[in-house]
C-alpha cells in the first residue's frame, strides 16, 4: 500500500471512529436526560386509572418514564401524609395532586410553575382557580379539574310517583320520604331517600358548608378573618340536616365518604344523592343498574329565601421543590392540565375541566349534559375559608366537621356546638387575626 493510500485509509478510519464515539456520546447523553417522574394520583372513582393513562401517554410522548402512586381516599389523611413527606424534604414524589384548599398550606414546598406556563396557557383556565393557586406571587399549582357539589336524583322514580326535582331542602325531605316509603311498600326494603357524605372528614366540611351557605349562614370564617359560624341561619341549617338521619338517610351516612354514598345510589337503593361530578360517568356506565335513570341539578336552597350553592372542590398539580426532576415534572404537569388531556378525562370520566372553552365543546356537552345548565354552579361555588385561615385551615376544618358530626349523631344540639365552635375558632384566630 503506497503512502497516499495508507494516509487516506487512516483518515477514513479515524473519522469513522470519531463518528462512532460522537454517536455513543449522544446516546449516553440522551439516556442521561431521560427521567423517571413519580406522580401521586387520587383513588376516588376512576381517578387513579385516568391519572395513570394520562401520565403514561405523556411518558411515551416525552421519552421519559413515569411511576404512579396512590394514597388514602380521605383528603385529610392524604394531607397529613404529604405534610410529613414535604417537611422531611423527601424527593420520592415529583408531582403532587393538591386539593383546592391546600395551596396556602403546602405552597412553600412547591416550585413556581410560571416559568413553565405561558400567559396564554394560564389565560385558558378559570381565573379564580389560578388566583387560588397563586401564593405570594408564585404559581404553586396548575388547575387540573374543578368540582362543585351536585344533587343526583332518580329521574324514573320521581316520574313514577309524580314528583319534580326539589328546589329547597324542605322539598327534598318531603319528596325523599314519599318515594322512599312507597318503594319500600312495593318491596324494595333497602330503599332510602337521601345519601350524602357525613364521615367526620374533609368531605363533611364540604357537605355542611353547602347546607349553611344555602341558608345564608356564611362560610365559617369571613374574608376579613372574622369567625361567623355561630348564627341563627347556621343553626337552622344543621337542625335541618340532623332531621334527615334515620328518616330519609340511613345512620350509615355518618361514616360515608364519596364512594360509600355512590355505592348505595348506583345500586338503585337511593332516591337522591349529593356528590361530585365524577359520579355521573360511573352512574351511566354500561354495567350500572341506574344507567339512563339519573338526573342532575343544583343542590337545593335553604328555604324560599336561601340560595343554590355547591362547595368548590377540585384538584391541582404541583411540583415538589425537593424533586430531582423538576423540569420533566413540570412538563408532565403542563401535559396533564392541557386541553387535550382535560377533554379526554371529561369524556371518559366526567372530570370537570378548568379550561373555560371546553364548556362549549359539543362532544363534552353530549357526554355531560349538565355542564351547560350548571356552569353557574361551577363558576360561583362557595369556597372553604382556606385562603384567609392559611396554615390553620386544617384545624378550622377539623373543629367544624367534628362539631357538625356531633350534631348529626344526636350527641349535641346545634346551638351549643356552634357556640363552642365559635369560641374555639376565635381563640385560634386571635380574634380574626390569622
């Protein structure tokens, strides 16, 4: 081989080896950038399955791995677990599922998502929820789905017995008793008039706030920080609710969360049910005994002078500041809270979007007919006093629901319980200065 040929051969070999080395470096670099992101998902109804499907779709698209974890169905228990993890600076969970009342409690442990979400993206969501999720100027969580309490009813049974959906709690009690007694007489001894969530947990705080607000009894703590719970309207609301136990509602409601109430209603053994929008898709699933027999309306008013109301619920997604994969985690949050994923979840499992334009989407209105007629309920829902009470909200909620549970259980009178509660919260707040 002459020198020229030998030099050309060596040059070609060197270039080939350099190319292979560069390609190898790129592969190693790409693998190094691939992350495993862990998200904590809910477990009520179809939540876990829908969360898993969305997260896995993102992983496939983004070239990352995803790990899905679940927690307790009780929101209060879940909050306690999250507080322990975050206070310890644990990095195992990257993306947290956050209740609408938690940003003020947990916000210090989350990154600011504003650098990852454009102003255009944020403008698509309900402004009130974005504001709720903004703490000290930081966007600590992105809106994922919103909720408000609704009244489900057996359309077929009301028509059968010549009744209409009630507009007041008093009417609900009358219609529930009438239909319940008639159905029992006809052979269904398991039939009850009304099921709701009265376990001494956050879910009872939501139910009881709806009763009190519907009577004009306020929101436990006013926006100015003043404790307002001890008033005649609130007393009347709790007296009304206590009268349901063992007349139209079974004593079992005292231990019901959302799924306990849904189980009774969906099996065909309740006339009315208070629940969140997620129950609609399940009630109309192919294997549901009440498929095609269910109607949904706004929760009743507290008498002729009251108002229709529903507690603001819903969940957000936040990225832990202790995450080792913050950029990938923020990208997962952006994907899951985007319009395509929110529409899929609404179609498959009736999770209420936080993106306003989706409420005019023909596909969604067909799948969830109540979206259009109850949009006011979702946009004007009553908020729990988490913003004004901040980190003390958990204590406020616990004291409130325990007082209500005592009344519902027949172990205390509303007047006494609310007077005691007022004193406790006044002391906790230092007379309105939270």
